[in-house]
């Protein structure tokens, strides 16, 4: 989501900026060291800007989490997330393990997709975690304006 905040030409830029701006008033926001590691793939300048958003919006960072990694492995074993994209499963699992309400993503390939939503909810219930809503920033924006 950090990328969408900075890139004015991305389709979800406006909704992402709106979401970030509402964090301090409406939400407790979290990210994880796993997300920060992915941000490092960007250019050094863009990486610094994205990481600066964490401080600017007082986003709490969740550290390495073996329990979340194990839950992500179940997502892979169940065919929900391909092994090659296990990190996408970790993002969802971190939210489940830390009892977060929502994961916001624009990853339509492995995260924001009906199969992932249904199957992670099922696995989470079997493993004793509640469901995590998976949505886009536009969906949050639509919900807030209704």
C-alpha cells in the first residue's frame, strides 16, 4: 500500500491516500517486518519515502513471528498460496495471529481474491484464529462513505 500512496498514477492512489489520512482518526494501523523487507526491493529513495510513511502515520511494526510463518505454511500446504509467493500468505497470517480485523492490499493475484478470502477464513477457524477481512483501499473508502 505504501507504493500506492506515493505513485499518483496508480489506480488506487486516491483511496490509499484517503485511507492513510484516516489512520490517525479511525484506525490502529500495523505493518510488519515482512512488508518492510519487500519495500527494500524499491529504489533507495522510494524505500526511504515508503518507510517514512510508517513513522508519519504512526504505523506499528510487527516483528518476526514464527506462529504466523507456520500458519502461512498451512496456507501453502492447502493450496491457497503458491510456495513461491509464501510471503503473501505470511502477510495474511500475521493479521490472523495478531487478531487484526483487516488486511488491505492491492495484490489481486494471491491476496485479494475470493479463493484466498474463503480458504484462509476456513483454515484460520480450524487453527483457532478468527477471520481477517481482506479488502482494497477502495473498499475501505466505500465503506466509510456509506
